[in-house]
């Protein structure tokens, strides 16, 4: 035995499966905290949703739940479905900030045109022409004075600080102590320094402050704080002490506490950019606050000094986030609204039980391996392997990416990452690379190294699974591969088990060790030949003989049923899930009970939690099967539920905390049932617009003057989440007999309603089915003068008189029209008969020769219901016509056919039917069985044709043509007689041709 193989076997003998180690671990292990791991799910709003293409600089949410945005094109409002520009001329200017004060009013700041305020009904603008001290407004802020009164401030570009007092804006006396510099931010702290201290951030002169009772401002000279442009200031209480967060332009992020300053920058702390715009905060389950940062490199999140960066890769449409605000919705969820160069982005924190744990591999094929295990310090850690991004370990709130110095190519396509443990709990880690290479890290070591394997390292080879067990007192390890099937390593020797069909593809995705009721160990494997079973000596595959409709098994899990039977759940590539009872391993039985259909027929490894719920990951979402008295109830998760990507990969896991993990094409996703929110909160239903003939009008009632026709009422359900699933229905009370159907249409329009008083009742429900309080819009349609009762009575009498006169005149007129009409009908009927007769004649006529056509010929020769018909049939053919036609052309040929037709008409007589049978072939039917008479007619035709002189263009001398004719006679009684007559004449014609042409031949029966 080689030294390498001996070392490998020594390590193998110390290993036990990771599942056994997990089962023996203490139940007190803290679950892996997903707080610093998860990424938000973003919803983006841009031009398609109504925003301008110039970007958005600021957002806010008012007391009714409407979202407002400041843009270079003016102020916009989001009504739960679309963004709409505020239809006010004074607001169609470049807006820099929108702000909601403590009373619920919405304020808008403009770069050069002053400000405006919205009281919930209308906007009112102010500028220097109306007494405003400055037209250049940058920002709004609120503080509280010593008496407890809330003070609203406006920060300007050119006149310092303005205060709203008694409804009028006035300059702050402390402006004299400030530098001649634009102001950008303002805040007030409660504990830092003197309680109630006010802070100001300037454009180029740093941070300033003043304490209660003071007028003058002083520059704050903090330790190493030499930043010029202070973008935002945010006080927050964290663990009982106050912090002031300071965002700066090019100076990074700062945090001020009583114990000093903390600075994050690009050079020292992994900050992706030193350009920071503003900050916000949200609550965490542990009572602390998460800090959210708008930066030029995406949205940042800080929790206990752990930094996360979210950018385009996470779903943002722009990395330039200029503003972020946190808003608490009525149902208690924190909602972040972000303004960016692209538009507006929203994320609802905690709205989904799904967590995006990692985006590794999202630029390739996603995550193909992960491992959640105890970290040895009372918690858990996470291994993730992916397509194109190698191997990473998340531990202690930090990610570590393995590099070449640790034996792992940093950009490798890695399949599985698997751990086995020895009896002391020491782990050996196995990593499979695309191409068939297997890396191993033994206990106590930090470096991975490749092991010698018996399979070839081809491009498509990959280790899917490995399993360690003790069988008959001997330790052995099994390997399931993508291209060459199953291998066993025992006592340092490799054994390959060949495919069930020689030279056939042999793929094994998973191996399970199952102990039966007698204590015997059996191996089961998911293969492309069906379910494989190993009895200790050989592998047998069970496919169609077991009843599987698809033998390409891609998932394998043991899930005992309520009766403690050992049931294997098989995922297949095209037939969903099959369940096999292996309580008797020698006689496995396919269970006939159907399951709810999965969202896709490709299903991977089933996972079951402590409550018996089964998770099935497919190529089109995740199916959750909840056991019921009658079987299972199905629920499907997709992207709209927060799932990272619809398409799963082949690796799934159910951790000890009942959290479901799955690798997808977009990364690693986790479903935590404890995060499931049962939304029961009705959402606000609001009227967003009233229009008469396209013009907006003020509410709340819709007063419609006479002569107006088109009415439109717009409404919105402010759900802040999955708005596309909101549904509405309406009823116009006094007009509609019942409410309409539930639809996604968020408006109702009417055209030419009769005068009267109506009420439009609007109902709404959100994505969870919560119905909102209905609203009613009064609609009063005023009557025109001619719609009044008196006018209607007078009009009624006038109508009666006019009607009587019209009726008498109309009666006389109708009688005259009837007479004329009857005459026209008679004339048209006669014309129709004539036209039909002409059409009938044309349908029987050959256009070239003027003779009857084949249709007429067949009618004449057909049997008659009146009795037998004597018939003589002459079939004749122009001799060598093709040669003549090819030599002299079609016009000469057509003229020859017309000469033949003329000769036939001259010789046949009035009782005969002369027809063109087809091409250069003609027929003559005589109402007789006199053979001699028929021969005489045929001979007459032959001679007449031969005597005709044909003038051919380009030829000096005339040309002559000849014919050959066949004659037959019969009494026609049946269709068979007709066919026989044609056949006899045809035979006679061919005999005439055979005997030299230019002759007549009578058919003589044998």
C-alpha cells in the first residue's frame, strides 16, 4: 500500500458522517444569526412606473401613506400603483428635498424657486415675491425648543438658516456667526454634550453646533474630524446611549458617542466609497438599531460595526443612492425608501420568511454546495461553494474566501462541500471541483489538498456526494460521481461498481445508508438508471420494474411516515416525486397515493422538518407540503414570495432550527417559518383623483355641471408590498344593481350618466386578502334645462302632435313605396333568372372553341331515370398536335383546335352534342345506335378537317392537319354503360392511331 493511500485510509477510519455529529451535538447551539447575512429584496420604480429619467434626490412618506419624491423635473407622488407628477405649475421646478413635518404636512424645497407646502388638500408655494427670505432651499429639519415646541427649519444655499414662526419664515439670528457657506444638514441630540444641542452640517466648512439658550454657532473641533462637506446628521439611541451619525462627501462615515469618534473609510474599513449622502436607522429584534447608509457605491448596512454592501448585484438599478429613509408601516414593518440616479427603490424589511443568505455564484450557475455546522463556540457557521466563485466560510459575522494559498482556486467551479467527523467530533472537509478533482482538509489543518481518485479528470466529471459508514466491522467511504457512477474506498483500496448497462452513462447524485428493522445496513442511491440498492455485494437498479415513470432520479431522501414505515422520496427530472416503501428492502414498493403536483416536474432532494412539513425544491420554485388528515396541502414559493431565484440546484438542507436551505441559480436562499408573517392589517384605501371631461377637480364630492359627459374616479390601495396583487371592485349606488368583479383596475369611469345623485362605492383587498374599509364618492349630476320636469312634459305634448302628423304622412308614403318595391322585385326576379341561365350556359361552354365542355358531355352520356338512352359516341384526336403546337406556337395550335370545332359543328347536326373532351381531344354524342350513321358523321368530320387550310404566321404555304376518330354505340342504362361506351370509343380511337392515323375506326365487340 502506498504511503498516500495509507494516510488517506488512516484519516478515513477516523471519520463518521456529518449527520451523526449533528445528531449528537448539543441542542443549545445558537442558530446562525441571519441578520448580518441576509440581503434585502428590492423593488425598483423608474420611468416605466411614471418617474422622470433625471433621477430622484429625496423621498418621504406622508401620514396617509403616500410616498413623495423630489426630482429635477418637480415633485412626484406614488399612489400605490404609479408615480405621478404633481399637477401644479409652481412645483414643476428642480426639487431638492421633500419632508413631512410633525403635523403631517408635506414640504418641498426647490433649488431656485423657494418652497411649497401640502396640507392634504392643496399645495401652496412661497418665494421671495411672497416674502420668503431665500429662493434657494436645500433641506428641512425639525428640533424641539426648551418649552417642548417643535420648530421647523429650512436650510438654504445662500442665506443660512430659516425658521417658521407663526406661519411666516424668518432668518435665524445665529446666521451672523455662521460662515458664508451653504447649509446641508441639521439635527438635535438629547444626551451628547449639553442636552438639546443643535448641530449643523455645512457645504465646505465642516460641523457646527450651539446649545439651548445660545444664538451663536460654533465650529465643532473633533479629534481628527477634518471633513468639510457634511451631508447628513442622524441621532440614534443604541443600547441606552446616544450616537450621532455623520455622513460626509468624500470623507466617509462617522459615528460620534460620548466615548469618542469612530470613522469608516474606503482605505481602512472596507467602505466601498467615501462619498456618503445620508443615513437612516431601523429596529432589530434584539432592541438595537441597524444603520442604513446611502452612498455612491450602493446601500450600506451597519450592525455592531459589521458592514454589508448592497448594490446592483443584489437588485438595485443604480449604485448611486442619494437618499434613504426608514418608515414604519401600520402593520409594524420597517420600510426603506431610497432615491437614486435611476429612480426610487423600496425594500420591506421582514416582509418575507425567505432570506438571501449569499449571492455567490449568481453570475454563473449559483450555489451547488453549502454546510451549516456548529462553530465550536456555541453558535453555527456556514460554508458555501459556488459556480465560479470558489469556497467561502461565514463565521463570527465575517466572510472568509478561500484562496490558492489554502489549496482552493478562488474562482473555481465548486460542486459539493461535505464534512465528515471522527468520534472526537473533529471534522474532515471534502470539496469537489468541476473536472473531477476532490479536495480534502484533514482535522486540525487549514489547507485543502487534492486526493488521488480512480476516475478520470474529465471536463464533465464531478463528485456529487460522499458517505462514510461501518459495515460488517469495516469502515468504508462511498463516492457518487457525475459521469462514472459509484465508488467504494475500503482498507485503502478503491472499487468501482460498473453501470447496470455496459458502457451506458452512469450517474449517481446521492447515497443514503438505511438500517432496516433487523439492524442490517443497506445503501440506496439516486442514479440515472433509477433507484439503486446495495445489499453488501452488488448494486441493483430499480426503475420501470418498480413502477417509476422516469428513471432519471435526481433526489433521494428518507422520510418515515406516520406509521413509522421507511419511505424514500425520489425526486426525478421529469416526473416529479415518487415515494418508495423500503421497510422490506428486498421488496421495495412504489406508493400509489398521489401528491399535490409540484410547480415543475424536475424535483430535487425532499426535506422534512420537525412538524412533518416537506419541502420540495424544483426548477420553478419551492413547494411546501403540510400534512393534513387527507394527505398534504400544497403551497408554492416563487420570486414574488421573496425566493431568490425560481430554479433550484441539487443541494438542500433542513437545519436543527427547522430552517430550510437551498442552493439556487441566484445564490443561497433560506426559508425560516418563524419569520412568516400572517398579514391581517387592512390597508388604507384612498381617492387619488377626480376628473370631469379630463380636467382634475377638487373633492370630496364630484359635482358635475350640465353638459359634461365623461367622469373618472381614481383610487389606490396603499399596501407598500406586492401592489400588483391588489384588487378592487366598485358599485355605483343608484345605478348598478350589484358590485362588479374584483379586478386590478384602480379607476372607474362613466360617460353620459343621467342627471341624479349617485354614490360610487369602492372596495379593495390586498395580496393577503385583507379587505379595506370601503370608501364612497358622492356624484351629483346636474340636469340641463331640457332635462327638467316641465320641459319634459311640454316636450311630450309636442312629440305626440308631431308624431300624429308624421304617422299619417308616413302611412301614405309607405303605401307608395310598397307599390314601387313590388314592381322592382318582379323586375329583379326576371333579371336573376336570366343571369342564372347565362351562368348555366357558361358553365357548359369551352371558352376556346365555343363547344360544350367536358361537364356537359358527361351529363349527356349519363344514364337517365326515364329509361335507356341510345347513344353513339365519336372520340377524335388531332394527329401529331403536340409537334404542331411546339413548332408553330400556341396561337397556331389554338387556331387548329377552332378549325376542328367548326368542322364538327358542320357535320354533326342539330341533334348531336359536340364537346371538347380535353386538350386536342373532342367528342360527339349522337342520340342513336345506328353505327353506320355514326361512321358517316365521323368520316364527314375527318374529311372536313383534312380539307381545312391553316394559315400559320411566318409560313408562306398553308398547312393541313388530320384527325383520327373512334366510334362506339351502346344503350346507356347505368353508369357502367357510360364508362363502357367511353372505353370502347377510346379503344377504337387508339386502333385508328395505330393503323396510320387520318382515319375512322368503329369499335366491334369480340
